[in-house]
């Protein structure tokens, strides 16, 4: 049943992605609301599967596919929160395709055989914190991309087509910053619990220096971004590029993980 | 009953005529009262704006639109010849289509403007309050309002800038999102600057600062806009706080240079700023737009935006026309069923009368029959009438819903010798007993 739920939510997210992208380019009544309906359907199916997994065994998100599944769920959840609070369906045109990519990756990784990695509570916290921060950074990335596109359109005075359907510049700028600011402490928590967890389970695991370096770099990028923003009010084009680089680094660090 | 509209608008009449035929809102109830008093006028509504004056009415015959024209002439005390050539007259579904187009904004001087929708609503409310509308105009105007809303939500007909002021608001919104709590700084005390600031204030940017070389002029304009005046040499400090700056001075040299703007941006911690330069020669050095988070638009950019919006709205007219056509079809179908109802009712009454009179005529000759046999004879008569009229009545209902049903119903009236005027007098459109008509036909078979 869980694989059927997985497939169905993938289809729903894909439909939502197509509809949201279409909504940026053509004006049709209800297009955005159809897209949102598809997104909500996909999210509900995912939630059912997530709950089923949690009920089935006490350690969810234990292996790679489960963690990636959780990431796609968290991204969709965050997008829906952003939609309700800020009324920015345009963001869905990027957030939903990213949720689709994450969900499709679940198929790429077979479940790890044997004992789940994250049986230690430290590593469990590590995974949840990292995935949650990753979802926040993903949404921040969406905001940053929309900021850069809208900024370019406004600067070059190309005010046709998509321009009117994109979110206001300052709104996405502020939202991107807010998401990064929430994600950062979670990232910090995730890195710390990860290191402690590996130390505690030293017999079985070891941490690669490349991974540690990538994690440190990611952390540093967000730390500098947030520091510059809070001290000098740093914002605009370059600041939003940093949000994109940060999200890419997060993805890279995750890709360097070997779960088993 | 027939729906007609008689009127004139900015396309058919010059302003000298339009202003003479306009009916001020305060005079509308009296005018409607006078109109209702006219012979054959069952329902009426007057839509009078600065671009149009139109009388919508439900009358007994099509020709009664002459009554409306006479009314206009009498009411304004103007000879018919002085305005008749500027009038348009639409009947039936053409009248429906006309009002729907007006409400949708495609008949307006500024295509897609929103004001007309509230004007249509207002005209209807006044007519409704003075009991000048009944079933048909009530439904017509309510439909018109929903067509107006549909056109605006389903198409881009009312999107984009209608003028420089609108353009400024649209751009400001796409930079800042909500404009509430935003501050506008106006450089110069010209009319254009004031107008643009007013637009922005109406959109939420209510806090206004005015700077002008002659301080007293700045104070005057600031008073009008509900803002405050600052001396011209402190504009750089003011720009550190303002979000939107309107340049409209008469200065021959730019009042804002790139280096100055760079300094201001540092003071602003790079918060975005929207510079609207509507002055000619320009107030802001073009190189200023190279700075990050500075969005500089000059008068040509805004003009281009307005023209582009106009062109885009023109493209939307066709889509709106589709909506109007669809809704007109629906409304016309509704009206046709309304017209079949009195006809069927009348026909049925006539046949019942005929049965009764024939029975009276022959009852003497049938006196020898038993009560039971008499009942049988009556049942045969009734059954015969029902059988004969069954298919015509079904057909009338079908005609009523078909595209040229109007003419077909006229044929039916002729065939059965039922006069139009007679039908009008006997039937109150949409009244409780007529609504039972078509259902009746089914029941008796």
C-alpha cells in the first residue's frame, strides 16, 4: 500500500507542478486553485504514508529513501504554509517540481538492508533537524530564484507576461531571509547531533572529512548571510545568490552521505 | 413584453449632447417615476454617467422605444431632432448584449475600467428602490453585474495601467507588495507629481512628503495630499526614509546624481527604492538605475507601460465578447421561456372556454343520457382537446428554447389567434401563476 501512496502522491505533485508552471504563463480562471488542489491531495497521501511508516516501526526516516521522502513531505508542507500565509501561488511553480524531484529520488535508493542506521536517538534528531532545515533552505531557494527573475524584469523594464504573476520583490526577499533564519539553527542542531551521534557510535561509523568540510561550508555560508543581513541589512541580488549557493551546498552535503 | 434600450455614449455623441441628456443621480427617482407613467412601459432603469445615458425598459411592443425617445425629449425639454441622430436603439437580445458589454467594460472609453461596474450597480439600485424594475430588469441587471465580474476575473481586461498614475501603483506593488505604511516623497509642486502621489496614496502609500524650491508651494501641495513639506535642500535625508520618490521639478539639471544616490542607498541599508521620474528634462540621472535595489522609471517608461497595457487589454476584448455572448444566450433563453408561458396559459384557457360553450350548446340534446354517459362524453371531449393540443404545446416549449424561438412563437400566436397585447395584459412576467404554466402542460396529458 505504501508504494501505491508514494506513486499517487508523485503523480499529484507532478500535476501540481505542471499547473503551477502553466499558471505563470497563461491566465486561466482556477488554474492556480486546481494546482493547489493537486498539491493538497499529494500532501495528504504523503502524510498518510508518513503516519503509516511511523506506526509500523518506531524509527522513521532511518534510511536514505525515508529521509528523502521526509524531505519532499516537509518541502510540500512548508510550501502550503507559505501559500496560506503569504498567498504566493507563484512559489509553487518551483517548490512543487523540487518536491517531485525529491520524491522521485526515493525510487533511486533502495531501502538499506539490515539494522536501520538511525537507531540512535542522536542520529534520529540529526536526520529530522537536517531534513527540516533542508526543506526551509529549499523554499528560501525558490524565493531567491523568484527574486532574481523579478529583479531582472524590473531592472530591464520587461513588464510583459510573467511579470504580473510573479510575487512582489520585497515580499520574496523578506520571506527568503525568514526561511533561512529559521533553517539555520536547525542546521546547526543537525550538524552537532550528527557529530555527537557518530562519536557515540564510533565502532560502526566514521565521518568523512570531505563531508565534514561540506557541512561546515554550508553552515558558514548561511552564517555569513544571516550576519550580514542583521548587521548591515545586506539584501538584494547578491544576497539572494547566496541563498541559492547555500541550498546547492546543502544538497551536495546530503549527496555525500553514505547512509549504510 | 419586450426589452429595449435607447441611449447614447461617447462613441455616438459629442460631450455637448451627452451633458445635456445626462440625468444627475439625485434626479433619477423622479425621472424614473415620470418614465413609469408612460403608456406601455412596464419596467425601466436609467444608466447615466459622464460617458453615456441609456434607458433600459420593458415595454409592450418593440415600437414603444419611440415612447422612450419622446420621454427624453420631454424630460430635458429638447426637440427630438437635436439628439435623435446620436441615439442607438437595441431590442431583445441585442439590448441584453449591449448592457453586458457595458458592464464588462468593453464599451467604455477606457476599455476595462472598473468604475462602470459600480455605476451599473448604482443605476440598478436606484431603479429597484423606486420600484421601477420587476422580473426582467431585475434579472438582467443582476446578470450584467455578474458578467462584469466574470469578465474581470476570467480575462485580463481590467489588468494593467490605465494611466501614468496606475502604472506607478502597479510597479510599486510589484516591488513592495502591499503599499500600506509606505512613504512617498514628491519633488516639485507640479500637477502631475501631485496626481501620481494621489494615486499611490489611494493604493495605501498614505504618508506623503513634499519638497519644492518655493517652500510655500510645497506646503500647499502637502496640505492637499495630507502630507508634510520639507525644505528642498533636505531631500537627500528625506530619501533615506522614503520608499517611493516622484521627480517632477522644473529643474533643467538633474537633482539626483549617481554618487548622491549611492550615498543615500548606504544610509538606507540597501532597502529598495522606487524612483518615478516624470519631469522633463529628467530629475534623476539615468546612471542611477545602475545601482542595486534602485528601480528608476522615467516618463517614457511609464508611457510605454500604459500603452502596452492598453494593447494587452485590446487583445482581451475578444475573450470578453465570448463571455458576453455566452451570457447573452443564456439570458435570451430565459426570456423566451418567459414568453412561452403566457401564450400556453392563454391557449389553455381558450380551449377550456370552447369546451364549456360547446357543452352548453349540446347539453339540451344530450339530456336523455345518464350521468355516467354524460361524464363519458365530457371525458372524450377533454381527451380530444388534449390529444390535439399536445404536440403544439410541446412544440411551443421547444420553440421557446430554440435560437430563433422569438419568431416561431409569433407564428404560434398567429396560428392560434392569440394577440400579443392580449397576452401581455393577462400575464405578469415571472408572477406566481405563470410559473405554473409549462408544468401544467405535462400534468394534463
